[in-house]
C-alpha cells in the first residue's frame, strides 16, 4: 500500500467529521431551542451538547490530532447518551417516553453515533507518532 493511500484515510475522515459535527451542532441547537426537546432539562443538555460539538468542530477544523478527535468522539457520545438515558429511565419507571418517535431527536442520535464512529476511525488512522505499533 502506498503512503498516499494511508494518508487519505485521515483526510477523508476529517472532512466527513467536519460535516457531521456541523450538522450535530445545528440539530442539537434546534432541539435546545425547544422544537423537539421534552422539558427544560433536556433542552439545556441539548444546548451543552451543541456547544461541545461546536468546540469539537473548531478543534477538528484547526487540526485533526488525537485531542481534537477525542473531543469529537466525546461530543457524539454525550449526544447518544442524551437520547438513550432519559428513555431508558422512563421505561424502567413504567412510563412511556414519546421522544423515541421524534424525528429530530432520532436524527440527532444517528448523527451522534456517526460522529463517534468516524472520530474513532480517524483517530486510529492518525495514530500516535511515538507509538511502536504499526
């Protein structure tokens, strides 16, 4: 495999991650504005996820190194948890949670999951320069 083949993975991953992070920040900002969030606590948490996604976006645009990619993965993980935890708590408590059916919240879940996967994939491709493993 040529060196250009190994260099393309992080470049393409970074480009995809930039688009996904921008969309994630926008969707969570929309949810925080109240057009899909169920209650003020979830709206505030969506706002926090939007801010973290924006910070991760700025870091990845500036430089796609391990800390920036880890921040992106954490932002995506927070978004996934924000979707799953309230629903699981509601179901465990015996009540129904209709947010599972909200297309904006489900779309945010999909974006967040893709952010985590692409960030981890790109982080593996970038690698640690001081590492002895190939």
